[in-house]
C-alpha cells in the first residue's frame, strides 16, 4: 500500500508505531452508517475531466507515412 498511496498507511501518525488492520468493511449499508455517524458525506464528488492520453507512437508513424501524398 506504500506504493499506491505514497506513504506508510500502517504507521501511526502520532507515535510512529505500527498499526494493524482490525476489520475490512465491505457492506455498503454498514459503510454509509459509519460515515453518517462520523459526519462524513458518502456521496461521490464530481471529478475533474481527464486529460487526453499522449499520442500513440504507431499512430504518429502512420501520419508521417501519409504525408507523402
């Protein structure tokens, strides 16, 4: 998880000790109930539009080949 999040998620932010998983909650109603109790919205926020992918190297060579016309 360190590679995915960029930091050690199991390091305690207060003392630096090691934390461990106690449970994995997968039930959407249970997750909503926990978030509601904590006062955290469970609605998805609108994300920014994604940028365009870089051009494919094969496509650029195809375009160069057609420029001879």
